[in-house]
């Protein structure tokens, strides 16, 4: 690792193959935590290159514990995290709203590294048992329309770097990798990114795949549709900027979507919203994110129709029923 660090400190970049090799070695436990931390911080000081990101992704996919959900056409809504905004679990809630409409979801997530509560924190708090067993996950998708895949169970490298990421407490290139390595290989992906550079990189990478995709970035820095301002939306068909009013009827404030000061508080906020007891602003944000996900499938005539379906899923209790069913299967 010493030689690699010297090389990188000279402002040089890694080839795709070299990046892959390093991440494979990380997963094997070859490097110390201090070495991993030093390596990781290189990418806090400069932008990651596309060959480096591809190499890291290649390693995670190659080492990934496989899961077979091909019986269903699945969708995932995931943010890169690392936006430093500490919102409540918008992507995860949106997944349950989409599941409540009948669309199958394979949600990929992890513990919060730079936020108080990641998707895994909130799912675990409510009694979900993490598993990499395809039969269990397939049964959950069949019965509840949704399963949850805790990333470290499927990606050995993520398990190794988990403590380092938590101790650093800032976003790293692993935030960028998460949405690219869902082991279910979903046919539809909605990815929230924390800046426009990442939006550009993801757009380039996803154009090379067969997936239908939507990349969202709130221009004031959120890695999801926050309704606190305009949102950049990039799809297979092009890109546009949408106002909060067009996506969620009106703007909300940053305080409206705050995620709490502890994992316990975040879990309470999550359940309150899922039960349909959230504030107007909280509901509007999760509905907008769910609507853009439904729109991404190409199965509906327009965004307004998708928005109505999302509203109905939340207000009728179908989203909550999907959650209750999923937890009952544990």
C-alpha cells in the first residue's frame, strides 16, 4: 500500500485494472485500517476518475454474493448519501410507497456513514433480519413487493471498510459505489447524487448498461428530490430541471425534512410517515421521490399519474401494509 499511496500523492490516477486489484485486496483484509483510511482520503482531495470508479465497481461485482430475483422486474431507489443534510430516510420510505402500488422493489442499503441513520439502521430498528439468502429475499418480494439487501452481507469489501468509514464520518468513494453494485441488478434504478459532477459520471456509466435509470440531484445539494428548490433530473432520454412545484406541488424548508438526532428518533419519524401521519412536507417529499421512480419504469402515461398512484399508496395504507407484511416474514 505504501507504494500505491506514494503514487497517488504525486497526483497520478489508477488504471481500471489497478483499482480493481486494490479493492479486491481490501476485501481480503490485506491492508490495515490506517492504510485504508489513507487510501480513501485521497478521493476527498481530488475527484475520482471514471476508470477508477469502474475498477472499484468491477471488484465489488466480481466478489459479490449473488442473489437471484430474476423472477421479478425489480426497481431500486437509492441515494449516494454523503450530502451532509441529515434528512429522514426518504429513499427507503419512497421504496415502500412504490411497493404499495404493486411494483417490486429490491432495496440495497447500508448503515449511515456520514448521516445518523442509513437505510440499514432504520430497517434493523424495526425488526428486519438481514440475509443474503435468495429464497428469503424472493419470498419477501413475492409477498410484500419488497426485500432489503444489507450491502456488507453481499460485498466483503464493504464489510471490511465499514468501521473505517464510520470513524472518518465523511463521504467517501464508497458512497459513489453503493448504488452501482445492487446484487439484484435491478432493471430500473433511481439514483440520488450529491453533486452535478457525480450526476455526470453516473449518467455516463448508466448509459452503458441496459437499465432504465433516473438520476436526481437537488441543486441545493441534496441527493434526492428534496422540494427545497429545483431538481436536476437525468434519464435515458435526456435531462431537465424541474421546480419543486412541478414535482411536489410546493416548496418545503430544510427543517421540514430533518432526520432527527439519533437512530431511535429517525426510526420514529420513519414509522410516523409510513403510517400516513407525517407532516404535509414530509409526505410531499416521499411522494415526489416515489412518483419519479414509478415514472422511470415507463409503465405509466405521465408524472401526474405516477404522483396520484404514490399519494394513493401512502394515504390508503398500502405502503404501510407492505412494510408490516415484510416485517411479519422475518
